[in-house]
């Protein structure tokens, strides 16, 4: 590519154009965020029930 091609994809705010992500990539991210959310909710439930102590005390 030449410098002219790079200028065509530039935006006035100085950021470069990013192509939209593929459907496979988007779906993969959705699954990762869903699993992460379930893990966080599970940990919160364990903390709320006292099974996991945040500040172990005497």
C-alpha cells in the first residue's frame, strides 16, 4: 500500500479505520463474556452465603 491509500482510511479525529469484526469473532466474544458473567455471579453467591470469606477473621 502507498501513503495515499493510508490517508484515505484516516478519519478527521486521527484514528484509523477499523474493519468490522467477523460474526465468528463477535459470537466468540459473547460466549466468553457470558461465561465470565456466570463465574462472577457464582463467586458473589458464595461470598453472600459465607462459603468464601473476603476478610478472614478470628
